[in-house]
C-alpha cells in the first residue's frame, strides 16, 4: 500500500511539473487538434456534396491534413483518399467544373500540384512521376516576366487566391522538387522574379523569407530587411495584417509564422513566433476553424474560410 502511494505521488508530481512547464504547448496542441478535426470533416465534404474538387478544400486545407500526417496525426484514409486520387491525375484538372467563385485554372494547377507534393511527403501518394507531369503543367502557365499572375488586382492576395507573389513562390516550390529538364528555364525565371520582390507587405516579406530558406538567390540583407518588416508589422496582440499598422488577420499571421519558422535562430524570432501562435489560438472558432480572411476584411466566404484554416493549421504545425 505504501509503495503504491509513493508511485502515485511521483506520477502526480511529474504531471504537475509537465503542466507547469508546457501549459502553453498543451493549449496550442488542443488548437491543432480542433483544427485538424474540422478539416477532416470539411475536406472531403466539398467533392461529396458538389461533385467536383476545389482549390480550397482539396488544395490548401488538404495540404494541412498531409502536414498533420507528417507530424504524427492519424488521419483516416477515407478522409484523404479522394483528394490523393484527384491531385495524382492532373489530366483531369481542366475538366473539373470547379467553384464558380474561384475558377482560375492557373491557380488550380498551382494549388493541386502543391497538394500532390504534400501527399507525397506524407506518404499518402506514391507516384512521383505524377508530380513531374503536374509541374510541367504549372510551368506552361508562367508568363514572360517569370511570374504566375493570380489575383493581380489585389497586391497582397488572399488565402484562396494567393496573389502574384505567393502564387509565384508556390509554383516555384513545386518546380524545384522535380528534375525535369524542360522546366529548368521556368524555374530560373521564377527565381529571378521572386528575387525582385520588395518587402513592402507582410505576404511579400513572408514570401521572401520562405523563398530564401530554400534558395541562395536571396541575400542576407534581404533576409534581414524582411525580418525587420515582420517585426515592425506585428500588432500588439501578436498577429499580423497585410501591412504595418493593419488589423491582424489569421492568414497574414499564418504566412508570417511559416516564414519565421525557417529563421527561428534569428534574434527576436522565437518571441514573435510565441506571440503569433497565441493570436491564432485565441482567434480560433469553437468548431476548430478560423474566420475567413477576406480583402477587404470582414467578408463571408466558405472558400476563404477553408483556405484560412488550412494556412493557420500549417503555421501551428510548423512552429510547434
């Protein structure tokens, strides 16, 4: 009896110590779990209910589920099977009737290719040749200046429509994963275009850091300029909006966190990350999603909400 009492006491002490040392981590893990539960419900719902696949559900949101698998979450196969099959067959993409609100084929190709790359990384897909074929499809829609001009009227883009800088980075990130000679020129032109971006908005600064973490084309000066911009743009409650002094949004906060995750050893980055994560956990809705980031803000959009939630979940996973 006495021995059992001692063992139980030690267990209680250990649990108390863990709670005291990692209470904030536990609350963030709970936010992750709620977000992933939401995405597990919603990702397969669009194709089931609408008879087509979407950039927001089967692109951004599905990428978050594939990332969750890489981080040890067990996602039921029937939740991702439809997405995996769809993104593995790029010949079907142009026949998809799509979401009338977001039907840019260039954008769809970029998002589905990124989802396929994530599925391969997670081990949910195994056909690497499918990624080569998809990357060629993406390269064919690049314009002469090296970019992929998505949502050109909106300088900072949005979760579901990206904007030119993020779209170009996401396209390049897919092209760099394959060694197909016929896309080498497109990849080089994209690098030149990305190198010319100015850190004059949170999405642009984040793209420069994300690009710089995977390429030697960004100078240390540009890294520092982008980090300084994010430092100035972080709001008092820890989030980021599209510009310095803009009200914080989940999407811009997620982009900033994903970028900072690549530079956690930089002075001040860990504290910025801690505050950004706190903003996301505090603005998460009870169903596990986040309010849609729209331009202008305050709008209602299922597509933007799904993509916002996908980006926010990716950010929490990347900065655990």
